[in-house]
C-alpha cells in the first residue's frame, strides 16, 4: 500500500491516477518525504512541483528544513528519490542547467545543478523528472525499484 503524507498538498492528480490503476493508498503523516510503500520502508519519494520549488529548498536562506529532512532520512538508512513535475522540457539534471529561473537571476540552472549534485553525492539523493500526468506512475516505479 502507498502511504501519502498528510501534509502533502495538491495531490488530486496523483490520487486519481492511483485510483485508475487500482493502487490502494492511505493518507497519514510520514516522518520523511511525501510518499512511501508499506512493503519497503527504506525508500521514500519527495515530490516537487517544479524547479522553482527545488531552488527554494536548496538555495534560499530558508533551506534548513529540507536539508535536515535529507540528513535525517539518510541517517535512518532511507533512500530519497526526488521527483520533480516540471514538465516535458526537463527530463534530466543536464536539462536543469538550461533552466531560466523566473524569480531570481542569482539562482541559475547551473547553480541548481551544482546543489542537486551535492545532495546526490553526499546523501545518495536520486533525481527524477516527469510531467504531472506521469507523476503517479513515476512514484510507483521509484518505490518499487524500477
């Protein structure tokens, strides 16, 4: 069964897809991430709506909460997969380098790539990218190891 964190917002497109796939889910508080599989507590998914949200989490003065969550999960032996729903033009970290931040000229695509690689190298964070229509399937793949 898939567990969705009770604090996760804007999930109707995900729950609708899970219902269509006849995938059972429950909504309750998770210690780490936004999605987990009750059969595999060692992998979680953290969903981001777009690269702007990732930039806010990694490059803002208020990034402590996100970094603490990453460190806590890593210390607990949990693998984190971040799924970003940016859209069809972003499919890999390489694509992120070309991203133009609509909110900041300081936080560029190249800076964001650098920060993402730091998390990948230090804590084993895996980055995946998809469209909103693909999110539920991508969550299932991530949690089930394919």
